[in-house]
C-alpha cells in the first residue's frame, strides 16, 4: 500500500516537470521556515528518487539553499522591522541560553537536533550576525540534504529500480521518524531545567517583592524578636 502511494506521488510530481518541481519545493521550504510542518526531507528524497542523477541533485540543492536563505531572511526582516512582544523575546532568549550553544552555531546544531523553530526570528531576536547566520543556513541545508540524496543514490546503485524505490520509502520513514523523536526528546530534556530554574527565580523574586512592599512588617518582626530575647 505504502509503495503504491509512493509510486503515485512520483508519477504526479514527474508530471509537473522540472520547473514545477522546483517551484513546489521552494514553497515547501518557505512554509517550513514559517513553522508550517511540511516535511521537506520527504519531498527532497521523493523528488530525487524521480531522477537520481548528479545534475538533478545539484539543481535540488540549489533550490533548497535559495529557499532556506530567502525564507529565513524574510522572517528575520519582518521580526527586525516589527519586533516581537517582550515576553516572547524573553522566553526565546531563555530557551537559547539553556541549549548546547547560544550563538550562530546553533543553526548547524538545529540541523541535527531540531529544537528551534522560526530560525529567522531567532536570528533577529538574538542579534546574531545576519550574514554569518544565513551562511550557516545555506551550508547546513546543503550538507543535510546532500547526505539524504547520497543515501537514495546508493539505493538506486545497489538495487533495481523497484527495490530502490522501496528502500527510498523506508529511508524517508526513518528520517522523518528520527527527526520527530530527536526534536521531542531535546525539548523534554531542556524544558525540565528551564522550568525549575524559572520557578526558583520566581520564588526569590516574589520574596523580594513582598519585602520591598511591606518593610514595616519586617521591622515589627525584628522588634518583637528583640523584645522576646530581652
């Protein structure tokens, strides 16, 4: 059943022609950068499976890099111009501070463990170097999707076309599943320390506010303790 669906998808996308495929892929990556889940890994591997050649791989990588850079820069420009609510900026900065790295290198880490959506918004909020950030976006995307296409190409070299497409389907399922699991585990791992530390800071801040709001009570308490001691 799943193999038949893949075959139908391949035939449908092949009917769009190279220009149609590139336009569709650009839209997929643009929407995915806006945190609309589009599973770009799925489409890149399916599109490459329709024509597993070096020329087509280079074309797909070019579309991927252009789409990634333009979509992230678009989101960066919007946030830089319009800004975000203060509470949201604070939470974004707090989230980044508890990750493995908190500078532009996080863009590369996010390729392996996707824990930061809206990357363009983070580039603007964290005041990262925009040229360096977009270079990391392009390089990270090129490396990631080149590797995926290499796996598909190996399958088509080792097996006949029908079997290779079956292997491609398994690779697609594995890649999507691993990506989702990694993202879920990374969020659970980091949400614990964030929540506990925020709560800890909240206890301290509430105590300090109470003391500042009613200093007479503290003076009265200290006076009563002195009287008891005498």
